[in-house]
């Protein structure tokens, strides 16, 4: 029963945010599509882990990826930031964008600009659920009260960031589908913004844990700014969806 509780706990943040974002769509997506995209997000996690470990090993071939954070701090602050903040952001945001672009965009159910943001967010939440499970099931298994506290923080932090960062990509993906001549520029813009915000969050979390506790306040500011921008972008796409179809 304990393991089942931990599995439910790991999925809970993603499911809560999923319910929140699905309410933003005036024309709800089919449950089958929502589940499919969520599962695609889950399946991305192992690939992301392999790619991240490979890239980290290329930068630090003499050190195990499991200890690379402390090695980065000892051997150079910039190296630590690259390994622990930038590489995960680049790999994860590109993969989340890629699965929506390749698997969802040509689906007949993908018929409004706002769908781009929704499906990117859904894929991100599936991915985040796996991250939560990996945290909960690391050895040794953390006590239940600690697990609940950890998941609460991840609900407000890491899981939320995954959704918000992918929201940036989804917004610019929607614009790229509406303005073909600017497609590459818009997609590049969305990816860069998502990576910058995601890496910025990673950097602030690492800094707060390892160096400066006051950096936690900046995390709150960053999350608030990201949430405000994504909310504004959702409203803009809702207006577009009333007058155009993809």
C-alpha cells in the first residue's frame, strides 16, 4: 500500500495542474488525446535521462553523473551551472516540443491555436510526473511525511515550471502555424524562452540549496513572472481561436 500511495502522490501534482489547464479550453479536447499526450510525456523521461547523462559525461568524463553537481561546484561555478541547469533545460524542453510537433500537430483534433499550448503543457505534466516518481522512489525510501512535503514543494515548483516552460513553447508553436513565413523564427523563440526560464529556475534552486538560501525568494518572483506571461498568452490565443482554425 505504501508504494501505491507514493505512485498516486507522484502523479498528483501533474493531475492537479492538468485539471487546471484543461479548464482554459472552451472546446475541451477528447480524453483519448489528453491521455495519449500525457503518456507521450511520460515516455520522454527515460530518453531525456539518457541524453542528459550522455551530455554530462561528455563534459565530465571522469565523474559519475550521479555526483556531477558537487564536482561542478568544486571545479568551477560555470561548469556546475552548465551541467545542472542548462543541459537538463535544453534536452527536456526540446523533447517536449518535439513530441507535440511530431505526434500531435497533424492530428485532426489539433484544430485551434490554443491547442498548441494545451498539448505542450500536457506533455510536460506527463514528463514531470516521472520526475516526481524518481524523487519519491530514490533509495532509501523517504518517510511519508517527508514525501508529502517534497511533493508539495514540487507541485508549486518543478512541476509548475515544466508546465509553464512548455506553455512558452506552445504559444510560439501556435503562432508559427499561423504565420508560415516566420515559422522557424517563432519556434526558435519559443524554445529559447522556455530554456532560459527553465534553466533560470534550475540555477536559482541550485543556488538556494548549495550557496545562498535567499535565492529562494527569486524563485517565487520567477514563477510569478512565468505564470503571468503564460496566462496572458493563453488569453491571446483564446481570442485567435474564435476567428481562425489551424
